[in-house]
C-alpha cells in the first residue's frame, strides 16, 4: 500500500516491484485491528469531505492514523537507504540526475526527446517509468540515447530500489546526465527520493492554473517547474502568469521556465539550466576531492 495517497500501490521494497528481479524480503502486511472506520474525515462549509486531515495526512479504511504513520515511516526509511546508495553511486561518476515528474499527458517524453537532441554529444542515459509498455523507452532509444524501461505494474511511482536495479544495466560514462522519467502521477512520486539531484515538475498549460494548488506536495518538492506546451496557451485561454503565481504560492523558491517542446520555444534556456546545474555539481565534487587530498 502506498500510504502517501492510500491508493493500494505495492511497489515498495518487500512487495511487488513489477520487474523480473525476485528478492526475498520480510512482508509487513500492515494489519491493524483497531479498525478506525471514521478515517478522520471532516466536513467543509458545503458538506465537502476531507480525508487528509489526520496526523498521517491520509485516510485508509481499517487503519488508524498511528499505524499509517508507522507504515509510511518504515517504507520511506527503506526507500531512503536505497536512494543514498544510488546518490553515492552517481556522485562517484560525477553524474547529474534529474527526476522528471508530472501528470500523464504533460509532454514529458516529447520534451525529453527534444532535450536529448538539443544536448548533442553530451553523455546521458534515461530511466523510464510506466505501469505498462515500453513505448516511451522505445521513443527515447530512437534518439540514440540508452534507456532502461521499468514497468511498475499497479505501482504509482518509481522507488529507490527500482532505480538501483536500472543503474545496474546502464553503462554510465563519467559526468553523464541521467534523466529519470517517473510514472505520470502528481501525488506519490513527491514522497520518494530516488537518489536524484533534483526533481523537475513538468506542467502542461492545458492542465489548469490551479493544478499546483491541488497537488502542492509535488511542486513543493520540485526545484524547477517547466510550463510545457506554451504554443497551446492561446487556444485554451491559459493564463501563464497565474500558473507561475500559483507555483510560487506553494513553493516560493521554485524556478519556472516556459517551454514548448514542439516549437522549441524556451528549450535553449532549459538546456542552459541543465548544463549549469551539472557544472555546479562537478565543481563542488572537484573542490571536495581537493580538500580531502590536502
């Protein structure tokens, strides 16, 4: 179960990862016999029901808030251990990893293909996450970039364990860019560290200006938001300034870029941002090595 949203996801370590690796782990089935049927829901001014008001921030039938907190803490602790391993592994190569997150249909894969072409000979690799099919990985491979597909089955997000397995199958060159295209979902991926250097949230201008307010955790966790499909803005009455204002309401520090993967508008700024971030990491790594040698 994914206690981030209570959706029934079983992609955490110790459950079904949706790939071929079979590992024996102890299973904590999370049975709780206190059966809190009320689920800590509250009524709003218009009789609206709010199930995310307890300490756990989520309600699951038959489980108390205390039990939900315990389960989530255990899941995230195991995930964070895998993420630390991934992060150390990437740091050892001087690789810069970006976790691309968004709702389905935001244009992640189209933007990623355009990004790969714009980066030219820059060494890079892609980890693709979807519930089913290798469609997106095939699109990435068509650009000439290496890509590993992770199918999560019923899972709603990638986790650190899955990404670690994918890294096993990637022959990363030193100082590579690594793109992790997460499962299309604006909820659960916000809570799972994969060992990346940053999360980049992609938001299509067709999704509605209030999207950041409806799903604040994702945009709070992201360092950068890309307003994608800006070429469609005139045709759907999208208010790009309102998008940016709402993004900064939930995350005042977030950077925002306006991009059209189809026309190429803003793509050069996105590429410059990537190169700058990777360069900063490389300089810090070299400085740390120099200090350690002294």
